[in-house]
C-alpha cells in the first residue's frame, strides 16, 4: 500500500532517557518523560510492500534497515496480528471446540449407557432379591419383541365360544408370564420397567398412595391421541382438571342426555331393519363391532357437541385415524428424537393433529364469542361453564385454557368411544353364546319398559341388565 506508516528502528546496545516535548498546532506542549528504553530512530517511510511480507526478507532487502535491528510497525487506529499469531489462535479455538464436543459426546454416551444397560440390570437384580422375576431384559427393545410375537400368534387362534379362558387370546403376554413367574412379575416396555400386579389388595394399596405412583411419560402417538387431559396429567393439574370435568358427568346431567342416546340407537335399529327388508326376508349378517363403533361415535358427537354435530364427526374421523396410528406403533422400539423426524407416520400424525385441534378450536371459539349466558347443555358446554370464572368467583383457580379444553375433548372422545363400543360388542358375543340369557333379559325389558323408548328412570329398574 501507499499509506504512511511509522517504523521505529531500535538498535541494540544504545540507551537514552531524554524527555520529549510534543506540541500542538497552537504551539502549546507538554513535557513527557520517556522511560529508559533503547535509543530509537523514528522516520516516516513510504512502504510499497505488503505488510504481510516476511520480516527477515524486509530487513535484508531494505536499504535503511539492518539485520540487527528490530522492526515494530504501528498503524493509526488498527492493530493487526501477524499470520503466525492468528493461526495459533485458530488452532487453540479449534482445540477448545473439539474438546467441548468430545465432552458432550462422552456425557451423552454415559447417560445412554446408564439408562439402557446399568439401570435395567440394577432394577432386575433388586426385584429378584424381593422374589419378583420376569422375562430377561433385551437392549433397546426390552420385552417388546416377545410381546409382538405373542400377539401375532394369538391373532391366529380361533376363540372357543364355549370357553371363558379369554386371556390367552386377548392378553397373551400377561397370561404366559403370570403362569411362568407368578401373579407379580417384572417386564420391560423398551427401557421402561413395568410391574404387573394381579393381587387386588396390592393394586389398591399402590393406587391409593398417589404420591409414590407416578404416571409414565406417554408415547408421542398416544399423547397426540389423548392430549394432556385427565388421563395423563397428575398432581395439582390432575386435581384442577378433575374439578372442572366432574360437573359435566354428574348423574343428573347424564340422565338429561338419555333421550339423545336413545334416538341414536333407534336410528341404528332402523338401519338394520332396512337391510333385512332389502334382503327380502332372507336374513342379513351384520358386523356388530362396526355398528357399535358408529353408534358410539354418533352418541359422543351429539352429546359432546350438540348443534356442532357435523364438525364433531370430522373430529371423530381424524381421531379414529390417529388411534390406528397409535395402535400400529404401540410396540415399536423408541429411538431418541424419532418423533421429530419427518417420516410418513409422523407427517400424517402432525396433519391429523392439526385438523383435530383446528376443528375443536373453532367450535370452542364460537361459543366463547357468543353472548349467551350458557355455553350449551352438551358435554363441551357444561365443561366450559365449569371453567367460567367471574371476578371473586369460587372457581378462580379452576380455569382451563384453550389447549387444555381441547385435550379434554380428545380424552373423552377416545375413552367414550373405544371402551363403550368394545363393551357392547363383548356383551353381544356373550348373549349369542348364551341364548338362555337372551330370553331372561328380553322378558325383563318388555316387563319394565313395554314398547316405549327407555328413559333414565326405566333403566334403573332393569336389575338383570345392570347385573
């Protein structure tokens, strides 16, 4: 460059401590005592060479500078490090970064080894000392491979309608391991230990001590299906959710919904009658499980959303797809971070979850924006009324936000649909296997209800049905 730089030339051997007076443009100056330093020669030079030129080459070729002199370059407002210093700093920074990465990798490997190997082995030995045994732990999968194999074999079995030994068909792993290891045994759901207790008194003792009984972290697909509703929350959140949800499920509120439930059931019977008529009296084979799934879906959509029945049915269909995804991946091995990968199942789950939340949010928001004194007589309206808080009201600490209300809707969608449809299907199976009970129940229903549509008061008189 052609910029001016001041080169301070220091010759070894000579020293001076003479003061130096610097003056400004007005002639004023101040006396400054320089420290005892080697005598210097300061001269302005026109440097044409690049400043990064090697020092020994500059000293040997410059006509003024001598090899036994030391070069110090000063530039106004800028301090430039030489290439060797810069390279040393970069190497040091690289070593620091690699050291931190190595430390993080070792820490992660240590925690993974403890969670996947040492902790399961330690728990297995500790339970074995107490007499609780179970299938051997397998790295990563735990007991999932054995459970999958048993379920696959059980689905190929033909159920004997005259036998009451249903656990080998429904829960083959529980039946097999309880016969091998006793009523209480330990097995592994991945890296999570699970203690199976068959003694009712022991189970009651465990459930009553809620401080020691903690709910496990739900799987990602199960969390999308149920949300953080009453089934999955715990502690103070569970108390708050239960106090808000309970008023919607009191006996008086449920009795008021029996008319809507009866209308849905009559509609199903009319569909069966039409199918029989279409077959011209030759009879019609009906898949009861599918029919009861449709029945419970209609009942939930009408009792939960009332006038928003059409949108509620869209939510139900999306929830049904989420349920199939959750059951398909129920026994898969969980790898860390797998739920965040854009796999086909995850993409579908995210899309369905957005659909469910979007529909439920629009239904809830319309009711919040209405000027009505009540949010409705359906389950959603009753739950929202329980969440309503006035200034100084007694329910000031019971309010649920939008996401929590949506999660509660998802919870009673799944709980009310799946459990009820399975119960009705199993009841019809038992009645088909025991014709004598069909006659006894039919006589009781005709005696108490006649040809009328049963209401809540009539249902309380059906002793055999309730039995």
